[in-house]
C-alpha cells in the first residue's frame, strides 16, 4: 500500500486548472455511446473511474478513440455511438465507479434483447444497487443482483413502461438512471426529487435532442427514437478543486486561482456552507479576503469560472439536510474546515455518506480524530469542534476523497500527516500530488 507524507505548509500560491469533471465525463461517454454518430468530448477526465466508463461503452460495441491528452488530466475523445437501441450483450467491469453501475442499467434494461452483467471492485460490491433495481423493475425491467441489494447485477433487455417515481433519497445517480430508461419506455417517465441534485444528465440529454421538462420537483422525459451526437466540453471538477479551495482557506498566507472550474448551481453547496462559516464571497471582482468568482463563462450548457481563494478566518456552522445533496462529495472537507473554525460545525441528514466509496462518516471521524480533531459521529453526520490538528497517520480506506482529505489535513496540521493508501487518488485525480506540490513551491 502506498504511503505519502504531507508536511505542514508555509502557504499555497498560484493558478491551477482542476482536472475535468468526473460526473460530466461519465455522462458524456455514456450518452455519446447512446447517440447515433460521432460525439467528440473535449477534456474528458483521464482517471481510473472514467477509464472504466470508456471500457464499458467499448464492451457494448461503441467506438472509443483517444485523439490527444493534455498535461492537466484531460483527454480529447471521439465516441462512435451504437445508438439508443444498439448495445450488444457483454460482461462489464465498472471498477470503482458507482456512477457507472447506477446509470448504465437504465440504458440496458430497455433493450429488445440481450444480457449484461455488471461487477466491480470490493468497494463497488458493498454499494447498494437496489435503489435503481426497484424502480427499473416497476418499469418492467428484468434485473437481479446479489442478496437483492448489492452487485454484481444482471440485466436482461425487456419492454419498459413509463412510471411516476418519487425518489426515496436525493440521488442524481438514480434520477439519471430512470431518465435514461425513460427514453426507451412506452409513455412518459417522471422522477420526483426530494431536494434538487446535480442536473448534468438532464442538460446533456436535452442537448442530444431528448424531450425533457421540469415542473417543480418533477422531471419528465418522453420516449425517444434517437439521440444526436454532440461536441461536449467538460469543465473543471468543483469537487476536485474543493480540496485546494479548502487548503487556501486554512493554510495562512495562501492565494489560489482555480481556473475553468464548473459552477453548476446544483454542485455549489460548499460555497453556501463557506459563506455561513464567515468566508466573504464576491462575484466578478478580484477579492481581498475569502472567495471571489471571476471570469464566468458557459460552454456545452454548463457554467464555469475562476475561483479566487485567499486564507480566511472561519466560524462553525450547521449544515442542514436540505443543503446536503448540493455538497455531498465536499462534506468530508467541511469536517476538516470545522477543525479550523471557531466553535462547532455540525452536519445532519447526510446518512448517504455511509454508502459512498467507503463509509465516509466513519472514515472522516476516525481519520481526523486520529489526527487530534475533536470530532464525533452521528448516524447521519458528524459534529466537530475547532481547535486545529496535531497530525499523525490516516488511512484512505481505498477512497480517493479520503486520501486527498488526508493530504490537505497534513498541510494545515502542526506535525504533518502520513496518508496510507494514497494511490486511491487515481480514481478521480491522478495528478493531485503533482498539482499540490507545484502550488506549494510557487
Ligand atoms: C454522482 C452523484 C452523487 C455523488 C457521486 C457522483 C453522479 O451520488 O456523490 O460522487 O455523478 O451522479 P448520488 O447520486 O448517489 O448521491
């Protein structure tokens, strides 16, 4: 197992293009495979997870050509689609990718014939798939999985009918799966979400010619004959940029510009939490302290911009269940920020964290606790009291976001942190350590 040590840092300074967005990359490959003709993806994320999705679409017959790669973790990729009704039967290895194992069955379940099995690594085998299996079965799908809950999954193509489904949990993955299945169903399919979740699938399907409408908390999709290929530019991943954003805030004397970062409103929960923690927010100007959002643009239906962050005093806050879905992948960082805030930070309604690449409530509470944090777990969140971090050792538990959390904790700690299992970063951000060290030496 790889171990890497992160020493207390003087400051982080400079400009960085965060790697391309993981969620958008998965969808670009899948929707490209479902289209008829050639989809070109600009800045497709080059990571273990998104390579799994390229492998999966190739396994069902789509063509994948990597045209070029840049030095910031992006690939230019051509996807030759097989069409909505064209995937061939296969065994699919999803690796560590939860998004892939949840979205792809929606496409496969509605085929006229064929059989597919989907399986992955040990972490995937512990992640619930009944959340997509049950509503797909209501649509008429033939699906089985282990113990009625866990991968591997076996999907057989069958006729689907549209349903009106209220999501029992806020999940963009389940929503996306059902909207994709709805393209192949008879009649309309409506998905109702308790709280808005990331909407990249809706945006990308609409750009490919699908008919979707939103009415309050309900999204309705109509059956489609075909999807049109498109050119898809992928913005930088806010969830990857968030590690540097947090580092800039808690390592004194830091100033960073995170360029080309995706600013989709359904992903921006961390910024509202930071504002509640007392970080000054500015839009469109060069900020003094806190965070300024600059150079805002739009491409491929998604907004992006530069996050300009400088170190800032923090105060504790309460993150409510309504705020959770927009910040779900950044909540481990909220725990770290809470270690450097005055008073108490409290996260509730985040039980979904226990079902991510690892149990992130246990990983964060035991991990930061081992570094000297005053932190305690609840079933659906955690409570942390500010007081800084001593340092020590942390286990990434095979989870990319915990590995990066440990690294940033090391920079802000008094004695440094050794991260065990650091190579888990390859899942979403293979160049993380290189980028971090560049900003430390600027
Ligand atoms: C994702 C949705 C979220 C998120 C995950 C990626 C997506 O999961 O945690 O990292 O790409 O749709 P849920 O939809 O299960 O909350």
